């Protein structure tokens, strides 16, 4: 029984390691979502993405993300499969 409990505790501790980033729309996601879903993007960089988007308008391609200070081409490449670029909604 003790062995079972130890294994259960180890398995529970490893669950966060199994979490994978999901697709995120860089034109609508807030900073918290961007930092949670994009590898290598912390809250400060995520806030820079949101500020850039507010100042210059929506991103047209995933590559445009590298125009944000602190976001390099490598970060874009690492996250390419999770980056979505939806057209802005018409008002």
C-alpha cells in the first residue's frame, strides 16, 4: 500500500510536466493567456505583445510576432504550431 501511495504522489507531481501548450490567437489573447500558452514567453513579453498589438494593430502572420521587442524568430519557430492569427472581428 505504501508503494502504491508513493507512486501516486510521484505521478501527481509529474502531471504539470505533461501539460502541453494549446493554440492561441495572438490577435485576441490577453497577456496571461499568451504567457501560459507560448513557450519562452513570460508575462513581461506577453504584455509587450498586447501593447504592440494595441499600438500597431492586429498581426497578419505568425512571423509578425518577431517585430515585438524581446520576441525573436526562434521563439516564433518554437511556437509556430500553437500560434493562430485570426482576422480581427468587424465592428
